[in-house]
């Protein structure tokens, strides 16, 4: 087995998958992002100190191309990959489908018609979209706010919180997978859509020494009208995952909830989602028309920072890998077998049926 893990959660993701693979009796090869592999090197040393036999796993400390060559050799029965959707698709082709993926997540949050605990909900939106500089596969990528929430000033509250983030206290930081130019070009493309406007951010950080190969932007939100967002020429841009502090926000009302649900269905990667409402009928309607693998409901609903250990993984893709529960461990790191016992004696009177 092979495990390929990303840079943004250098401890949690590879540790959970590694231990899951080991306790199911596999011998995994662990490949972490080279920028953060020192973290898992120390975890492996800890496992050895705690008694793990040295030949139970291998630690691959190298670049992606070298690991790709090893994967392409066909030595692995399966590869568990967490990372970008582009690499996931490449691996699916090269391994002939023998891969379990937890890839991109353009994650949505819907604020229902019942407005409650506005300060908390605004804080949670800010945390979901901008904590860790938005470099989370579960980050809030798009916010559908009911008109009641818009009237209650939810966008202004999010802006006020986002504007407090600054480099000096590390509440915002470098973006490792997008340049500032790339993020600004994406912002400008969205602002070219009729009716679009900048809610917050949209500018480069100042007084910093972050290399140009990385991104350095203020937390950004762009409002796009729902009708324009759904248009074919705009949808893919509005639903492009920017792995950084960037989100799209829009407004809907009771008559356009079906359009919101259409948008969630058209998105390509169904990882996490949140339905912020205490109305059980509204929640049931949304859940019955969506497929995201990990969906939080209730007024405390979030897309990130799980309050308890649970299944975490995408839905709607048979390659989808889970993490965090016994079921996920069994699904990813084992396979179904059917063993039929038939040991009874053969009767002495047995003889073939004559033709």
C-alpha cells in the first residue's frame, strides 16, 4: 500500500491513514509532502520507540516524481492519496483505478431563513473561510446567505472579522499553492461578472517579505448574484477552488432555494458542507437534495474544525477515501473477502448422478 499526504495537515492526515493501514495488517509506504516530511519522520521515530517492528512500514522521503515512478511500477495494491484533484485524476489513470482519494473540496455553506446567534455564525464563517489562511480542503469556499441573513448584516460582520486578520499575529499568512498574481486575476475575473462586488480584501498584504512564488493577500470575499453564478459561462470560475483565504458569497430567498440546490449538485467535488439552521424541515430539504460526504447541520454548523471524531471524506465518487472512523479504516485499508467453509464428511453412499 502507498500513502501520499499533503503539506497543509502534516500530522493529522498522514498519521490517521498510516495507523489505519497498519492496524488492518498492511505494509504501507508513506510519502509526505517534502516541505513538511520532518513532521512524520518524528512520528515514525515515535512509533518505533513505542514498539512498532521496523519492517512494518517504509518512509519515502523524496519528491513527487520519484514517488510517481514507484507507484507506476505497479508494486502497490492500492494508493491512498490526499491532495489536489489534478494529481488524483493522474493517479487514477496511472494506477488503473487502484486508488482511494480525498482530493479537492469546493465546500459550501447555506445560511437558512431562521436568523439566530448572528455574532457566532459570523465568527464561524470567518474561521471556516480564513483560518490557516484558507489552506484546508474543508474550507468554506462559497456562502449562500438567505436574504434574512443579508438584512441582518452577515456580510458586514464577516468583513469586520476578516479585516482584523494580519500577518504580524499570523491570523493570515502565506499561501503555498497560489501566487498573489493568480489570486488577484481570479478576483478580477469574478468582479467582471455583472452585479459582482468586492465584500472584503482583494488586495496584497503590505510590509512583508513573502517570496513571489507564494501568495500574500488579505482575506477576500466576492459577492456574485445567484442568477449570474449559475450561468454556464460563469459557474466554473465561481466554483474554482482557491486554496487560500478566498470565498464567493451570494444571496437567495425562499423562491430561489432550488437554484441554490442546483448549484450544490453541479459542483464537482462533494467533500464538506454546512446547513446553518435550526429549522428541521429546511435542513431535511437541503440534506435530501445534496450529497456531500461530511455535512454539518444546526446553528453551530461549520465546514471545518470538527467538534468530534467522525467520518471525513468525499461523496459521489467510488474512489472516495474516508478518514477518522472504524468504517473509514475498513473501507480504505481492507477489502471484502468471502470465505466459505465446507468441511463436512462425504457420505459413503455418495455417487455421481448418472446421466
